[in-house]
């Protein structure tokens, strides 16, 4: 059994319950993504690196060798990928609509912030504090592009964005290791394979469980298809294939093991969560916009506590405010509507169409009409807790 880094908690209990998984996960703390690291190192020396990579995505011929090697590794589809399963997963994402928006922002992202070592790259980047609405809109566009029909097939926008995100992660890893601020003994390698897998699980299994907490019905085959979609996305993002599950029961077990061993939320967890919840206020400009934003913050806070639970909500500093809007009642209502949707095909088709329009609006408003580009950063921002 490999030695555990300092960041691993509850190791005896984890070995007793998840011994086979621990043996796979511990080495992943020191593994990164060599192909993306090499491509990012080369592109960082080129003033037009982002444009060079974008051009290589359109036509790999003549791409610089490190970039060509990266693109060659993800050419086509792996033999296990099933386009029909991807289509069914895209249908689930679209028909979840606004509920999926609640879950992505107030459960999946928040549970990611709760990881006291895994949150460090985002905390050191400072981007959530400095430009929360834009950062959240970029994440929303990434997820929606991955989950739209054909998004991960060759030529799909989700595939292109996933590869841009992969390079961005490699560049952040380079900057953190060169900064002199990264405590490798405490946190292991930045954006390592363990943490990349954990992020994939936030977007797959953790998201699915959040839909269920809001009353949506997700059957076993649908859930497995959605995990399959994120298996393909993870392959594009550079996660070691042997780590990534293809069915929800395995994904659930991995997520439970990771949560048990990650330790309690820290000050960065609370700062990141606060920045996310307060994002509407950051974007408000007029008194009327600020009043609407304040109401959105109160509602988001109530929904967040429903989706992460009161214990973790307390640990993350999510206020336990009374809200005139009953979140459990809303979940019950949405569950009833989802049962009606499942029984009537025209309603199902309408739910899918409305869900796609909802996500387009989320991205457009958050980006203020601009197009997300996912460039490689040239430098780190301020640590989120910096004065």
C-alpha cells in the first residue's frame, strides 16, 4: 500500500471500508498530466499560444510537436465510448433545466470548495473573488457544452472547451509550482490525478444525487449513461482512464471514499463558498439590481443548505437564514412536475427545450454577452483570503 500524503484524513477507516480504492487513489496524488504539461510549457513561450492551440484544434497538421502529441492522444473516440449513451445523458441534463442550475452551482461546486487541499488552486488563483459572475458563467458554459448533444464527439464544442480547460489546468499547475507559495508536503501536487477525478465526480454522481434531492427521478440506466458521459469528458480532460468509473454505483463509492479522506472544510472553503453565494451582489450596479441580488442570495443560501446538508452548511459558513420560500416544498412540487413530464412525451420535449434556453441565458447573462475563451493564465491572482 503506497504511503499517504499529509492531506489524507481518516486513513484507517478508509482502508477498512475502501481498501481496494485507497490502493488506486493514493498514488494519484503525485501524478499529473504529462502531455498537457508539455503542451502548456511550450505554448507559454509563445505570445500567441492561445491562438496557436485554437488553430491546432481546427487543423492539427503542422501543430508544434507537444501540441500535436496531446491532440493525437485524444483523436477520435475511445473504443468503449457509446454515442447513444451520450445522447441519453444529454437529454437528462437538458430536461433538468433550472434544477440542474441549482445543483451545479449550490451543490457540485460547493462540495468541491469543501475539500481543504483540492480547493487550493482556485483559492490561489483569486479568480472567484475577483470575477465571480464571469468565472461561474465560464463553468456553466463548459458543463453545458460537454452535456449538449454531440458536444464530446469529434468537432463538438464540448470537446474543444474540455481541451482548453485541460491546458488551463496544466498552466495553473506550472504557475503554482513555480510560485514558491505551494506547500507540496501538505497538499501534494497541484491539480493532481486524484483531484481531477474528484472534480469529475462532482459533475457526475454528485450532480445526479442533487437532482434527486430536488425531487427529480433519475433511473439507474439514466444515471449510468450520465456517468458514462463524464467518463468521456474525463478522458479528454486528462484523467487516468483506470481511475474513472463508468457506472454510478462505482462513482458513488469513489466519491464517498474521497469525501471521507479529504478532511473538514477550511478557511479557503468558507471564503470560496461565500464568494459564490455573494456573486449576484458583485454583478449588481443599481439599487434595484442590488435588491434583486440580495433576494437571490437569500434564496441561494437556503437551497445550498438543502443540497449540502446542515452539518456541512455550518462548516462552510452558509447562513442558516429563515426564508419565506420553502425549499422542501419546492422540491416536492418539482418532483410532481417531473413525474408528469415522464408520463407525457410532449411535456418532456418542452422541458428539454426550456432547459437548453435556460442554460443559454445563464451563460449569456454571466458573460455579459461575451464568449468564454478559456485562455491559459499568464500569472496567478491574489489568494482569495489576501487583504
